[in-house]
């Protein structure tokens, strides 16, 4: 029975993809825990029990890839994940990120020093209740709104040292440029890349194709972020034709875009979670894909 359920979930959640250079196999539709914290990703959730319910529903539905960070809250989402799911299922892949911290008023600030990165890793370990972090993404903060050039050698070297000490198994990158990815790969194996990307914001098209050729997962965040009213109306029209929600269409387009794309849609609602997961069952025709491909723009990325 377990095998049959696993097969069904694989199909419903977009199939599986393996993080580069690891034995970690993730459903292509995962879950992003960012929205479990309070307004502005700061402070506790409005409904503590509802947050726990969303996490448990995600895992019960077959999700085995959860994206988080200890600077969400801060500390809030990791503590919720631990309360809801610990001891964790054997195949659950928890991916966290470091490189930022929160100001007292909720601002997003760089945290690239050796002391800050080391503290962040230990905070993640403590709040998640883990002895080792499976994957840690270094979140570049040269520009809080999007990728900007700058050397990541110093902070990435710190993470590589923590990896050698056994606190981190694998390392990824977030909010980075192609040049930074190449710089990073000269320091340590990079198992995934997480950037802002969706139908309307396709600056990483070439990067996605390059990573796909190297079997490196690309994890886009904010699948509906940065849309103009015109783009939103186009997406809404197509969603109506497919009897789906705009978010479902946006997620399905990403699944169709490239096999190395792993999704981490976030929500604090069980009903919305179920809608997001159902995107894996949505098939887009070649004609529909052509219409969606016409939606494109360059915009500023939100913080993640």
C-alpha cells in the first residue's frame, strides 16, 4: 500500500528530481514555510494551530521538500516545523538558508561574517532539532531585491568549513548570478540554485537551461511575484479557460518549463495548500504554453 501511495504522490506532485551530487530525491512540488511567520515574515503566526496543520497536511500529501530559514520570524518557522513534524520522516528534505538577519523593526540585513554565518547554522540546527543540516543555501545579499555581482568566496568558504565539521551535508545558493554560481562551484559542490523566476520574470532562462544540462535543480520563488495588471489579467483569462486558479497555472507552467525545476509554493492555509499541490495534475497544451510564454517582463524581485 505504501508503494502504491508513493507512486500516486509522485505523479500528482510533478514527479521527482534528485539534488545534484546527492542521494536526495525530492517531489517536484514542495512547500515553502516563509508565510507561516507573522506579517512581513516577522513574529509569530496569526494562528499557531493552523500553521502546524498546514505543515502536517503537506507531508501527509506526499511533500518531502520543505524550504525554510531561521531568519523567517526570526526562528518562528523552524520552531513550527520542529513542533509539527519532529521526529522527521526519513525521506523529508529540509532546505534552509543563511546570509541574512532581521533588524529589530523587521528589515532584511546582510549577515555574511564568519560569526553571523556560524551562529545562523547553529540556530537552524537548534530550532529544527537536528544534528546536521541536509542542505544550506547561501543567500547573497549584495542587493536585497535581486542578484547583484560580488564575490561569495569568503562566506561560502565559511559554510564549506562547517560542512567539513559535519554540521552541513550539502550547500546551495540563493539570489545569485551565473558568475557567482561558477565562483561557488570552484569552492564547494553546489547542489541547487534558488532565484526569483516565474512566467513574467524570466531573466534566468539561460541559467535554468545551463543548470538542467548539469542536473542541478533550480528552485524558483514567488511564482506570481512582480506581475503587471495586464499580465495578471492574461493569466486569469487562461486560468478561467482551464477551470483552474492563476497560481495553479503558474505552477504548472514552471513544471512544464524544465524538468530540473523544483517548486516551493508557500501558504498558511490548508485549502490553499491543496490547491497548490493539485497543480501537478494540470496538463498544459502546446497552444496554452505558447500563450503563457508570451507573458514576460523584467522587474524587481521581492525578498525571500
